[in-house]
């Protein structure tokens, strides 16, 4: 095990080795740079370093390249040819090719083990963000979650939420007295957004067995941290789903993990690739939540690294909390680009040996401007750094190799088969069926009462007894029926025509009370 993670060689001749201190890795970090400047390789070598140090890693594979972590690199690989020379240049004496322990995950269950959560665990705030709901529609969603809690209706998958929204729509008038206006148009809009989410494949995200955080924080028998890779190349077609899922995972880590202070090494390192998707058009409440998580989750032993093209993609309050920084080249073709480049340079502790702004513009592929936290959490001076080569394969493994790794994983038995236990959908369906059965029994009894009444009247007619009629103009109608006759007629009238369906709804409306 090593106490620090080797990043690369710095200084004028790239021989001054640069390290990230493991005990400050939970102070978060940033990997930034334009497309094609080497961010993916940097992510790969950091994942390798953490794994060697016994720290589990979670990362998203946006381009499908990072599966190579599971396979050893080779000198004959076309992308590895310059790496031996680079290792010698930066003094990486113990450089060798090797594979790392990898677990593959996939929201869609195609390129990895299914990763799921429940609707209840996602919560109304993140779900509203995912569905892009208005304030009024988010209010309806909050009512649904409140009712589910009060009435013991587990919201596990999307059909549970859809069934509960149908019930809310059918009982909107009664619920409005308690919760305020429950608009059918808002309910319809939520249902349509749920349909869009289904069409994007989001239905697979919700259900059981839900992901256990402990399964992301495993180490091997040899003491290496497990590298959890989320297949995100298809997921990126639904960027809202991608960003919301990763934010949910961060929130779960924040809420469930105990406080550990400043450990010798992180309990987990979380890489958030394409971080700008998290903040694009995000409401202030959501950005505030991310800031809170970033500020406090380090005390849970979790380090978070944001990966994006430009540091300006990350809100300033969050950017200020990212202590370990690796900045690849930024392009500066326009006035706006130059302004952002200048602002990026100003966030580093100056090095008198070179101009930081010029260095960020000039570094080549595989090079970066770096600043790592030093003793007592003080930012190190900025250095031009040649990033070390990866030990694992650069580029993806084959589909057959991925399938073999998945089949051998203990996560297959735990997550590959979905479980559909009794939840809100089944409970509401059962209550509706019971209410319909009770209504049918009531209608049958009413029909029996009507038949008995007809037989009784017929018997009286044949025996010569007739009901007297009043000749008074003031009471020209029929005399009032007996109490039993009146009740029977009322029941018959109530159950005739379409009233049976109204009665079912009425009974179903009362089922939430006292059951």
C-alpha cells in the first residue's frame, strides 16, 4: 500500500514527481480540460491509484473507454507504445502493466448489473428535477409522497406512483380540502412526464432489489479497492436521468454513512463525469443541496471529483471546495474563452517559474497544470505535470470479456433478477377490487329486496287489499311509504345505472381511513 497517489512528473524537465496525498483525497477535486486533452486517462490513473491504496471507486464511463481498467495493458497495444518512454521520462521506476478489480453496473441492465433505487428513496425533490416539473406539479408530487407515508403505501417502482396519482385524481375534491388545490391538469402533466421517462428506459432505475451502498465500498482479499464502473454511454441520451441518478447516489452516501472526521484515506471516491449536466438549468434548491453535500460529505470519508470541460461549469461556491485540481488544456479562441481561461488561472496558487494562464493554454495532450493539497490542507503551488501512463488497458475491453467478468461477479446473484413485492400498486388494486365486490354484493341484495317487494305487493293485490289513495288536492301524491319500503327504494335507486361505479369510488375513498 502507498500513502500517496502518484500523478506524474512536474518541473521544467518533468522529473519532480507529483503526488496526491491520500489523507487529503476526501477534500474533493476537479479534472477539467477541453475535449481530447487527456481527461479520461487522468481519470483512469486516479482510479488505479485509489484501488491500489485500498480505496473503492465509483465512476461513470461516458464514452465506453474505461472498461479497460479490468484488463492489463500490454506493450504491443497500439495506444500503449509511447507509455514506456513516458514512464522513464518522469521517473516512474516501478511502472508495470496490470488489471484491477472491476464491477460493471448499468441502469438498463445491459452492460452491467442492474442498479436500482425506489421511488421513495429518490424523494420528491430529485424526482421533480428528473421529470422537469413546475412548482404546482411538484406540489402534487409532494402530496403523493405524504399520502404514501401516512397510509403505508410503499412507492417502489413507477407503476406504484402512477397508481397513486390516479387515486389522487379520483379523490381530488376531498384532498383539496386538506392539501389545497389538486389540479387534474397537473396530475395529467406528471403522468405524461412519467411516460417520457419510461420511453427513455428510466423504468429500469426504479424497483427492487435496490442498490446497497455497502456493495460499492468493497475491497478484495488482497486489499485492493473495487472499481465500480457505471455504463453511461447509452444513459447520456437522457442527461437528466444521468445527472439525477448520480446526485441521488451522492445524497444517499451523505445521509447513510457515519461521520468519520478526517480518515487516513477515503472510504470511497466518487467521480462525477460531465459534471455540467448536474448544474445546467438546475433550480437554486438543487444547487444548494449539491453544495451542502460537497461541503459535508468529506466528513463521511467520501471524496468527490468533478470532471468537466471548463471549471466555469461548476458553481463558484462548489468550485471553492475542490482542493485537488488537474487542469488540462483550455482553448481560448473568443473573448469569452479568454475570460474563462483567466478566471481558471486565478484559482491556482501562483508559481513564479511560469505564467499559469499561458501554461493552461499551452499544455499538450497528456499534460496538465496541477495543484494538490499539502500539509494542513494548504494548496500546493501550481505545476506543469506530465501525467503518468496507465497500467491497465487504454480503451474498452470486448463484449465477451465484459460478460465473463459480470458472470463471475457475486453481484449477479444479488441484483440481476428483479423482485416485484407487494407495494402501492398492488395494495390500491386490491382495495379497488374489494370495493367493487362489496358494491356488487350490495346491488345483489338490493335486487333481492326489490323482488320481495314486488311479490308482497302482488300478494296484497290478489287478496283484495289495496292501498288507499287520498283525494285531497293538497296531498294529491302517494302516501308516504313505510320506513322499510323507503330504504329499499333508496338503495335500488342508488345502485341503478352508473351509480355502482360511483359507489366503488366512494368506498375506495374511505379505504384510506381506518385501514
